[in-house]
């Protein structure tokens, strides 16, 4: 299913897990105690999977299943090594989460995204009711939270069960569904899939250039893509494919004659850049210069772990600083859905010709086509050729100079994941 978000909610921030309307009471004020008429197996909590325990703060009250439900596709045995868990991922564009409940698999986990009816603050819950494992996304928003559509338990945004409509209505204090920290920032809903207490909002990569730019130029989109997220990350870090796959981004050889400059920066990000010229401007900039003019161009991609990238194209006439020239900036953010499926969020702004609405429409449509009709089918075809494999380097690919950035980033991410598994 593909959905596209045209409108973006004005940027705001809300750390949903710090807010809770859960008072430890039923809506009628009665104290919550135990879930009626259900066996209580508190001893089972110790045998719940570690990743659920780490952030739920409360377990479910039925015996843990011997095996994890089949929630993930891909090679389950490798899943733990595929993802960095203690990191911020984009769960959705802000405009995708409105009145309706949104279910989305993230790192193979079913997640329910919704907004508080009054405040509009976003929340994220494990989309799996602890009673019979029904998706909470089949329920509805009610005063105080989400009501499961199967037997009517209500869960607050904190994840705690706050209403049991059965029997005497009592609720086990530990009855809860896992809640994920979420923050709305830069027009996106960011989610933390790792240990709850490590969710530091200051670790969200800075995409404030999206907010600072003239909003008339801003666009964003969402592309569900059937490929491992690292193939999509490699694709953004490898601009050398532009001349062959994208008419709009034709670099006239600028991105393939020289190896990119790869720099590891102090904040843990990696910048991959190409600079060339004098040469003809990139095609989407040609209307800004006199016919036959030659310019200097820089294409720089800054990667933030695990898979968020800021792509900036700068174009300057002879004698002009690149930073003073025309700027087109884009975000490309990959959130793993499963081992071989990815939520691809993109968006962008520009510094030039900002009042030209016709150009804006054509530019945004051109960008959408480049990602949706050119990149996406190619990367999906690559994944299809790889079959079940999720690591292209396990298949010993031939290397080209344009791969240098992607190789460095993969190595950095591999080290981060390894450190998380074996601190
Ligand atoms: S599955 Fe029974 S209340 Fe949710
Ligand atoms: Fe591309």
C-alpha cells in the first residue's frame, strides 16, 4: 500500500512517554487492581523476551508464548543483527498520523501510531493487545486511550491498561502494552525502538533546515519499498548513479569521474561529497543560469546513524562561494519495516526561485518521479535478484569508486550494532 502525505503538520514537539493521562484508575474512579477472572502468572514475566521487558515497564499476565508470534519476515535468526535498536527512526510523516489509527511495522514490530484527541500529541503502542494479541489498530480511540476492538480493554498512551469492561473491572497493575517514546519534530514522527530509558531527544538528527526554509518550496513523500534499508541508504550515498538513472539529476559526469570525499565527523555522522566544475549546471538548475553558463557544483550527503540522510546540492557561478550559491536540500530517511522492506521518507526545500509555484510543482513532481519511478523499482529489482539475502556484501559485489561512502557507513553501522549487542 502506498500513501503520500501532501500536507505537513506545523512542527511541534511532544515527548509522548513523558505525558500520561493514566491515573491508575478506571474512568469511573475505581482503583485498578487485577484483571478479573484471568489466571495471573507473574512468574512468567521473567521469561518474557528481553526486548519487551526492557521498555514495557509491565508485562502481560498470560503465560509468555513459547515462540514469538510470526511478526517478522526475513531471516529471524539474523534479525537481531540487522538493526540498531537504540536509535531514533522516523515512524511516519506528521501528516500521516491524524484522526485514524495508523499501523506500521517498524524493525519487524507492529506499531500503532495515533494522536491524542485533545492535544494532538502523537503516541505509539505495540500493536498487539496483551490479552489475545489482537492488533489494537483494529480498535478505536476513546477517552483516555485506545480501546481494543476484540474485548474492549482500554490502554492509555503510556501503555497501561486503564479500563477492563469485564467482570468486576479490576485490572492487574502490570497490565500494559509496550509504549514507544515518540517525538514530533521537523514534520516527522520519530520513534525510539530500543531501551526506553535511553531515549534522548537530543539524539534526533538536526533536520531544522526543513523548517527554516521557505515553506512554499517544501514537499515530502512516503515510499514503501520492497528492499533492505541498507540498499536504499547505499543508493543515496552513491550519487554516481545519477547520470544513468535520473534525467533530472544528471551531473554531466561530475559524480563519477572522481571518488567521493568521505569524512567521519565528530558527532558520529559521515559526510560523502562530490565537487566538480566548471561544468554545465545540473538540469533542474539550468533555468537559473544564462544559456551555456558553467558553474561549480557540490553534492554532499550527510548520514546519521542508522539511516537518516541530509542531501544538499550547492551550485555557484565562477567566483562565487558554493555556500552562497543556489541550494537544494533534501531528506532521505530509511526506516526498516522488515529485513527486506523499508519505509522510505523523503522531502526537500530549496533556496531559489521560491515564489515560482509552477516551478515548485514541476520540481516536486520531478523529484517524486526520480524516487518513486526510478530509484525504487531499481532497488527493488536489486533486492529481488538477491533473493532472501539482506547483506549485499555477503554476495561479494564488484566495487566502484562511487561505493566508498556506502562502504564506510556500513562499517560504521556494523560497529554500532555490534557494540549494542556486546557492550
Ligand atoms: S484481545 Fe481481548 S481485549 Fe484485546
Ligand atoms: Fe537515485
